[in-house]
């Protein structure tokens, strides 16, 4: 364990003491959000991302350690384990290195070398491979044995060559050296299976690049093209460099060079090592690209979930469509469905006028303030109709909402339980309306992979992707906090310490007994034990409670410390409720943070968090983020001209650029080279999903429905 702690501390650039504390906390069953928020003194203020990286690496290193143990036991069982070999296996830093060392001792399928060994030719191979100057043909004479199938000297030498080739192939030093050289110098070559066949992979029909310079999105695109049989792919070192490396390692550095061993080494490279190492290299590249894609998806998912909610307004959701019409749902400020309908604005002018009349009546009847329009099929026509309609309805605005995953949700078991009386299509309209009101509360109901802010996410290891995205959802929900009396079971199960069963039990308890009026009532929920309560209590808000701290992020275990701090600063809880504690921060600092923390019996980081919560009880951190752009007019691609400056919302951030919604049906692309005036490695260094940005139109290609934008050199006054 000490070795693991040391390795983790070095990798994460954290103190060993902090890493050790986190490992202990994880082993005790604490969740990442709980550790990040309420155990800061023990980990030095690591954020949730760092803590999750630590947990991931800890699991990898533990699995590596376990595999090393299996390898050592297997070799020991064969009676071939030496102290040097055991030490080398223990020192292996990666699974690949450990497997290289195990390769010569691994149970193999029947190979040419094993057949030669069965013929008694292993001593001959060892004698030749010793390269002592003995003539191979002369050594082979005594191994002729027709009964074993060795009829001639040539038969004996062929078998010995196969054994030597496998010995060279199994040499861990040779494999490691070749692997490292290929990672630095190999060239990936791509060709079209059928050059005449059109596809989205035509960019790669004749493509070549050093693997060290390949972009992650290129790797995943090439892999997909190969899988769909549009592309042929190979990776190799230039010329005979690979073969030369193997020969240098296999041949003894003497004046006399064995031509026989050289030939066997070349055979080992071409037949055994090169295909294997190429496969490993491709797998390594794919793993790297997949990790990058998953990290990028997680990076985009977080700001999408954390978009500023448009709370408290009656909202109309429109799920556009052609054949099945435009589905309509009106929800009140809390998301409760007030009305539904279906209109057909794309059928004819008469039907469009009829749709405007129906929707206008619904808007007036329910005092609709905002309209959320899904960005899928028929979105542009629906948007044009909406603009025409709200021109006669002052005070009403609309927003284009990313509807990715809405259809997945509407057809799910969860949606059927929530809206058993509604048609599948109407459920998606409800989801679209609620996405504007509270994106986080609605999007947690959908598999994160279906939300659509990723890049090649379906080509990534799905279990690992689920873990990464699930961690993001969990972190977002707990960062915001959840109202225990209004949250759905879907939202509650993302709270630290709760699961699907206990979340449903919380909902069932409040339906049976009425709204929670205190945090400690959670202890009465079936199957929600002391450990679960400890993990979840600080993240659940109870606005109806008489205890003001129950509606803050202050954990019950620090209520006493909060009360002591208020007293020391000359306040009480009534002041917190009324908001008359403006000088709390100043008084806290005047006391001296260390002195105050000591008198309150908690650490400084915990007390600083308590102060923040007391200053803004019930605060939603999303309220500090930019609001979505509410529109009253519409643009079309034909309206766009180069040089036009517009405001837009970032919809997706990927390796090669940023997609921005500028109020046209088609998102525009800001290439990475146009994101800013300096060179950057990734657009996420500058922007994130949900940001409102100024862009200038570079080029419009109406035929291919492509809009090129730039964020460079935009005048400040624009």
C-alpha cells in the first residue's frame, strides 16, 4: 500500500499524507462528492475531478498489483521463477511491461516453435543462438531423427529457426524497445478500400502521418472507417528500421555474425513481433483517443448540466415534426403539466394559421412567458412560425433547446411512470419545456451518452464512458444541491449516498407523510441508514424546515460549529434568515481564521465553506452563470453575410473547434485556429458549453449547410 500511495502522490503532485487519507476515506465507503465537500482538511482541497482521477488510478494500480501476483505465482508454479525475474515483474510500471515479462512462460497455443520443441530441437536452437562460432549445419547433424519427423539437416535447422524466432519474439527488452521506437517514429498509412466510393471518410482515402502527431479525433475517425470497411490501415517504422533494431538486440556484438540467427531474427520481426506490436500500438492509440474523447465529453457535459435555469415562469415546449405534427406542452413554474396539444404548421398555410391561433390561445390562457423549441426535424419551420406568432404577443420570447435524448427519455420506463396518461410524443414536449426551466433536473433522467455533446462517444469503451459521465452527473447534482421535497427519484438517486432504492423511498415517504420539515427526518426513510445519511444530508435542502441550516450546504455534523461562529461574530440564526449578516466575512477574518476554527472545533476550509453558506442560504451556484439567449426574431442562412457579428451560445466543444448556435437552424463552426489570437491545444482552454460568445461570419455554404465563424478580432463594442 505504501508503494501505491507514493506512486499516486507523485503522479497527482499531492502530499502522500493527503493521498493516504483519501484512500482510507474511499475504503470506508465515502463518496467522492462527500469527500470533496466535507473532508477538505484531510485531502488539502482536492477538487472532485482530481479525486476521481485518484480513484481511477488507484483501481488501475491495484489491478496491476493483483496481475503481477498472478504472474509470479504462475511462473513459480512452473519452477522457473528467479529472484531477478520476480524483481523485474514487481518493478513493471504498466500492465504491458508485466505481460512482456510473462510472455515466455505463458501457456501458448500450438505454434511452429512448440512443434519443433516436441521434435527435440530446443537444445539445437539454444546451441545455435549462443553464437559461439559453431557451424549450424554441423550442430544439426546429431538431431536428425526420422521417428520424430526430423528427416534431414534442413528439417532440424528449420525447426531450430522457429524456436529462435519465438525466443526473440518473447524477449521483453526487444518488445519494449520496439514499442517505444514505434510510438516515436512509426507512420500510420491509410488507403481507401474503394477509391471511387463516396463516404464521410474521403479525407483519409490517401492519408499518411507519424503516429506521434496523430490527433485523437483522427484516430477515432480512421478506426470507424476501417470498421465500416471504407479504409485499410497499417502502422510501421520507415524502411527496415524495425528489422534492424531486432537484429541489433538479438545478435551478439562480435566480429563474427551468425547469418542463421540473423535470418531467424528477421523472421521473428516480420512474422511474430511486427504484427503483434502494430496491434498493440493501434490499441494504445485507440485507448488514448478514447480517453481523450471521454474526457472531452465529460468536459462538455458538466457546463451543459450546469446551465443557468430559467425558473419560475410558465413555459411552452414545442417538439417540432413534419408527419406527426408539432407536439405542444405547457408547464407551470415548477414543471407541472398544465396543457398539451398537437398542431400541424408544416402541412399548409391554413394549418399554419390554425396552429398559430391554437398556440396563441394557450399562451394567453396560461400566461406563457417563454417558448422552448427542440432543435430537431422541422425546427426551422417551427421557429419561423413562433416568430410570426409572438410578434402579436408582447413579452413572450423563445429559445432553441438541444433536444438530444428527449426521444430516448419519452420512450423510457421512467417517462411512462411519470406520465402514464400521455402519448410518447407529448412526453418529449414536456421534457423540452423543462430543459429550459431546469436543465440539470431534466437531463439526469436521460442516459448521458444520449445527450449529444461528445465526439465518437459510441466508439469508446461503454462501461468506462458510463463511469466517467456518471461521475460528472453526480458531481453536478451535488454541487447544486437538491430540494428534497420537489426532486424526482431520478434526481435524488444522483445525490451522494443515495441509490435508486433509497431515492424512491424518499419520494414514497414524502408522499405518505407529507413534505419533509427537517433534515433529520431523512433518518426515518426505510433503508437510509446512518452512513447514507452522513453522505447525503449536506446535499439535500429542506426549505420548509424551521432550522435555517437545513436549507444550506452546511452539514449537520458542523451545525454546532456554525452556531459558535455566529455567536463569536455577534449574530444568531434569525440574522441568517433575514439576511442581516453582511459583515460576517469581515468579522470572521477579524477574529483570525485559525483562532476562529480552533474555537469552533473544525478546520479552516470547513469554516470558510460555512461562512459562504450562511451569507447565501439556499443559493443556487448556477445563478451566477450567463443566462440563455432569449430570442424574438429569426435568422436564416441566406441572411448571413461574411463579416456579420452575432451573439451565440456554445453547443459543443470538440478537438478541432467549437459549434455555436447563432439563431440559425444550423450551428456554425469556429475552427480551433479561429477561437482566439494565440495558439491553443484545445478549444476548452477558452470556452465551454453554454458560454455566450461573440462571433463573426467567415463563410456560408448554403448547399452543404456549413457556416464558418471566427471569434478572433471581434471589436469590444460589437
